[in-house]
C-alpha cells in the first residue's frame, strides 16, 4: 500500500519529515539506536531499498551512535537514489539536501529514553559520554560563539604518497555533529589556531591523518554556541561544613555548560538535555546541550485549569472568612502545626500575591515582602516550608547559605579572562517565592543591595561584567530577636522586649522596615505545650494538587487581570488612614504613608488565595470584604506586637518648634567637637540609623572614639538617644531631625 512504512526486521518508523511537493524524509530506529534514512516519493515508494526486508545496513543509509554524523556516503546514496527513482528537479533536490543538513536526528530516537538525573551526577563516570536530562537553575549567561558546523575540505597532492587517496584533486563536505567536543574547542581559538584545529579534525574524519598539512578547509556553515552557568534545581538549601547543600546533602555547585542553538528566553528554571563530555580545553566535566525547556512552563501565557481550581474550596463556602477558616484548619491537619495560623496565612498570602498590580492608575509592585520574627522552636521555619511543599513553587534557604552563595550575585572571571555574573537566589527565584531562614545573619552590605532590588524588582551589577536581571521575588524573611551583649549580637527571648515589634530593629534598618508589607511575631508563650503535643489526627480535606495550580494562577496574572471594585478602593483609603493613626511610629515604620499600597497588595493576594475570580477564571476581583479582612488581620497582629504602645509613647514625646530651638541652642553650647554645620550633619546621619555605632560614626566624621562618646552623652541628655545594648534613637530624635532638616528657619538655627 502507498505510504506504508517498510517492513524491516528490528526497525521501526519513528518520524517523518516533510520536504516539499509530496516528498518526505523517513527515519527508522533499531534496537541498537541506529537511525536509518529513506526518502518517500509522491507515489509512496521509498529509496534507497531493494525490496521489503532488506536491511538498511547493506544499503549504508544508516547513521550510528554516538556521533550520528551525516557522512558524504550517506548523503550521496540518498540523493542519487532519489534522483534516479523520482527524476527530481534541481530545486527539489536542493530542498531535500537542505533538509538533510538541518535534521536534528537525536530528537526522534531519544525521547523518553534519556535518563533524568540530578545535575551533580554528571560527575559520575557511568554518565561520561552519555546523554542525560537534568533540572537546573540558570544562574548566568555568558558569551555566544559562532562555531563551525559544516566544512568544505579539499587537498592539493604534493607527492606520490597521495596516489589512490580519495581526496586527491577532489573535495568533500563534513558535517560536525551536534555533540562533537570540537565545538567547544573552537570557541577559544583565534583564526590561525582554528584552521589548524579544523585541518586535524578533517584529516581524522576522512582517515588521512598524515596529510592534514595538505588540506584546505573552508567553513560553510556556523551555529550559535552559548555559554551558560547552571546550578541544580532545589527545594531547600542548608550550610554544611562551609558548603551549600540541598535537603539530601548534594552540593549546590555551578557548572559551565554549552548550549547549541537554544533560546533561553526569560526562564530561570529549565530542563537541559545533552551529552556529558570533558571540556577539551581543561578536562572539566561539562555538557553539550541541544535542548532546553522551561521547567515551569510558559508562566506569562499560562492557562488556568478551571476544574482543578473550582474543586479547591467546598461549594457552600463563599465568604472570605469561611474560606480562610476552612483553609487554615486543613493546613493544620496537613502540616501537623497548631497555633500558628497567623504565620501560615501570612506565608500563603505571600505565595499567592500577584507580580504586578495597577493601583490609582499606576503600575505597582504586587509581590509581597514579609517578615516572621520570633523565638526559636515556634514553628516559623516549619510553617514556611510546609507552605512551600503544599504550593510546590519556591525555594527555602538559610541565612548562612545566603552569605555563601550571595542573594544578589557575584562577578566571576572565567578561565578565558571574560567576566560572568553569577546571579544569586533573589534572581533565581524571580516570579516565585524565596524563604530566607535566619535573615538576621545577612550582612548590612547585602541588605543594601537587596532593598534596592525589592524596590525596583531589578538587580543591577556594575563593574567588569555589567548586567541586570529581574528579581520580582516574593520573600519571607524569618529571624530570631537579637540584642547586643557586649560586642556580640545574641538571640534573646521575645518576652524580654518592651514590645514584640522592637524585634524588627535588629533585622532591618528603617527603610527596610518601611518596605515590609507585613510582619508577624511569634512567642514561645503563644501556644500551650498541650496543643503542641496533640496535633490534629484527621487528614486534610483539600486537594493537594490544586495548590500548585493556584500558585501558577497567581503568578501568571497580568496587571490588567487584577481588578479593584469601587467599594474596595474606598475601603483601602479609609483603612490606610485608620491604621496609620493607630500604628504609625518613627522607630518601627511598619505602618507608614505607603500603607494604602500595602493594603492593595495584601487585598489582591487575599482575593487570589480565596479565588475571587470571574466566570472564566481569568481575572481576580478584589472586593470590599477582602480589604476589611486584611485591615482586621493587621490590626490584631500589630496590636499584639505593641505598635500602638510605641505610637502613644511617641505622642507623649512630641516636640514643638520652640522645644526644638531650645534643644539646638543647648547642643551648640555643650558640643565643642564639631562646628554648627558638621553637628547638624552628625545628628541627621544618626537619626537615619536604627542602631548607630561609635566605630561607624568615628570613621565617617573623622573623630576619635572619645569625642564621639562625648557627643553621644550630650544627645542622651536631651533624650535624643538612649542606651540599650548600644545606642538607640528615640522618637524625640526623629522629630528633632525633621525640624533640623528644614522646618526651622535659618534665623532660628
């Protein structure tokens, strides 16, 4: 019958590639993974063949592993047979030849048969020279090289020793296989070295090694070879004896690999497939990759699974409070963690926060940045990890790992002398969730870079290797309360703090605190030991698979798909004013002038979490009930944290202009170490710090330690500083610094 595949023992048809005008290339595969090629004509006949049952190997139209190179002999056999059988036109023959040269043969015989391994396993000898698949994080993208792919080789005989050589006064073309190590060797060679390398390569391929000096090589085609740095895909990272390892003890180390004709796009988590080989320049283990797929799918054009999302909540639960109560009850059954509902809800809100929202006509950051601060053994980390396991989207790292790997990124100089930016976890978790456990261990310098990325959603690196990358990363910062004991920072119990909110002072500076959308505080006194020892025994009622779908749904919403009702917008403005009047404080500026934007983010996240959507499950509808729930939630946890107490204390310390004038006159009289202008600069600088240190002030203003201490004592005498394991600024200093910056006239100064 026409178009039926050949019946050849041990061979099966695996693919058919159309060419033109009814012609097609057919590819067969045998048990030894050899690929046989035939050309099918418009009448259904195939060439080359001598009838049904003829082994391909007798016809030589076979490509064999590991190179699967399209040799001249195979090409000539196919084209001459087709020309003789079908009387092809020159145009059709040219198209067929081009199709042969473009064939990516590996994709037909390897699908479903390539072992999927952990990236670090490419160092195991049993995978050398084998094709593998690995899930990886793209931490850096290097240069793109144009490397030779097809060569034209000719020879000029120079002696009698060339008699009978197949290249004597002739020319041949050579196709370099997709996974030939010469592709990597070629990237570091200048032109003369490259031609010498290609001559030796051509002589070896054509079995004329002794005549490489007589060969002339012309590069007919080139392909793009991109250098990329990848790391293993992970769920959690820990520090172990100076190394960063995952939950199974496998090292989180980088590998420099080379990808052939691939487009990474904006993907950070990918599945790479290629051949494990030694780098011919250094013998380090690397991969020649010819297939890269986004492991997360197309998040931008993601289409939600409506049936799965509809099944998340019981149909009789339609109000926000009912759904949240049901969700938290079943989460306790899932995680076996009791009494930490506020932490669980905060983590879930962070996971389901949209990437971008439109509020008051402007594009605003939608992803949430929160802090969870409290005593050790209060299930802070366990709750966050349980949320990660449930939603299956995000990365958990410890503060020690953040120091070792870097949250933003580092500049790496490669062996070639070029520079590469090895991006940190904040970038690798772009559009996803990053949990940092032990955030108090991150250095102040790194916090500065992190806070800039939090503001803009972009990380920039300047220097020898300049670049920028998106970091639209939902973040949960987990920390223990700390205080100075002598010169060391040590953990302290929450009950020793005047109010719980004071625990934030050691985690972030004032601008960092102000940028937090939400902070939750835990104490060992919150949950009784009886509750802890009697977790719920019932299994959860929810469908675990639906939460992964919910996370993808939330992260893929466009700004125009997050809609606020008029009632919600009015409630946001009124609620922001109410929260500001009750909880705003200069020492812990968690509630500030940006509160209405924070309310918009949190309300949009709650609407997504509770699936307040349109009928098509495309748009999220933020309603008044979502805003009111968030306002009640914030009021309760901030009142428990004591923010209202700090607000009242600052109100009692309120300074009027006349008081500020008197303080300024007294300071100018008692402080002789600085002139008036430098004293003003000193005070303004101290007011901008959460915990100014003597060493820092001494270096910045070129003063001795004794002089800085004398100035500090004068500020203490006016109630502008207080001692609490070091200097701490007061509400009076915040008010005085505002007056000093410009509220007072030059004459009053």
